C-alpha cells in the first residue's frame, strides 16, 4: 500500500511539473506575441504619421483640381493607410468632395478591394465595407449592398440599409415591406431612424399602413411625418383611428410635423382619447401648427385631468403668443402653481 502511494505521488509530481512547464512556455509565447504586435502597431502608427502630411497635401491638390487622379500614386505599403485617409476626409464633406474622393478611391484600387471584402465570411468585415461605401456614397456598390439586407447579423443588414439610403436607392422603395419583414422587431426603430431621411413615396409605405402588424403600422406613421408632406395626411388620418395607442400617438405626432392647417381637425378628434399619452401627443402636435383652431384645442387640453397633458398644453400655448398667454391666465385660479410658473416666462 505505501508503495502504491509513492507511485501515485510521483505521478502527480511529474504531471504538475509538466503542467507548470507547459504553462510557462504558453505564457512566454503569449508575451512575445503581445510585444511583437505592440511593436508592429507602433511602427505602423509612426509610418502613418510620417506620410500623413505628404498625402494630405496631395489630396488637397487633387480636390482643388491641381492634380488628376491618375497622378496620385503611392507604394503598396502606403496604400493601407491611404484608404483610411480618403474615408476620413469624406466624413462630413459636401457631395462634390465625396464624389471626387470616390473617383480617387476607385483609381487607387480600393473599391475593387472592398468588393472582394464584401464576400468575406466575417460580418465585421462586411459592415466596415458598407460603412466606407456609405461615407463615399458609392452608388455602384448598390448591387452588392442589396443582398446584404438579408444578412443574419443585424450590424450588416442595418449598414446595408444605411448605404442604400445614402445613395437614394430605388430598391429600398420597392422592397420596404420586405426589409421590415426580414428584420427582428427590436431592429424596427433603427430601421425607421435610417429610412426617415429618405423621401419614400407613399405607395412604398402603403403595405406597412394596411399591415396587420402593429409595429409596421407604427413605423409607417413615423415615416410619413415630414414638414409639408400634404400627400400623407389621408394615410395619417387613417392611422390616427387605429386601435393601438402607439400607432395613434405616432400618427398624431406626424400630423403635427407636417405642420399644415389641414391636419388640425384630425388631431383635434384625438384630444379626448382614453390614453393620456395620445392626448399629450396632441398637445405637442398642435403647438407647431399656425392655426387658430389649434389654439382652441390646446385650451381644452390645458384643462385636462392628467397633469402631463396639461403640462404639455401649457408649454405649447406659450408658442401661440398673447392668445395662448391669455388662456393660461384664465386657468390660473384652477391651476395656480402651473399657470404661475408659465406666466413667469
């Protein structure tokens, strides 16, 4: 028995020694890799900083028309940095500058490289490609971006929508319902935020308006709310009659954003809605419409039983000039604290 224990102890000791040796080598290799990568990145950063002034000078000459794209040449090593410079320059630039940068981008072979990277199995590579194409507004990339709408990774699909919107792709119009149906519910708000700045024809939004999906109808209500969009008033009136309060609320808000007198009556029909969120939305919407009837409806909302609705109505009444202030004064006996606070302003 003691002999067996000695054998077991020797075995455990050997395993422990081997394990310690293996871990020592493993961590030593990791340390060497870390140092190597750090040194490599430091070298690249120094290289980047050294060529930046020279390239920026040439880039400014190109954008001012003093140098043609054919005469902008760099070594293969430098090109890895030049792509980032061009993309950074495109950020926030006006359309003319972005167009010229896009031409240079293609001449230097970066567009062909992005087309290859768009086929990468890694989602983050595709997302980065789409980001660059969006900043440069490269319309030719539409045929590669469109299939990415169906990507499983939301980062890719959202980036694809962003790119298609940036180049005002007609494919977004034709497949708006499909874009929503292929997306998860929690992505809808992101989609709406991206699509809102696109001038979507009413017929492209119509499938969302008549959908049985409440989230689609809510998205439609938001997308229709743009200043002066008179053609959307009829559709928004329909959505304002929806059974779902969120849809009604967004429809009312959008009617207010349109800002035309024709929307006042439709909003006024909702000031007695059972949900206080909807009534508060009515107050916000009426505040921006230059119409006497809007002031009358705000007067009714200023005497609402819900504090939040009254608060919103009082705020909007201040935008109505002396007529609004007079209404607030008339309610000072009933709501002295609130009226007093607003009359100080």
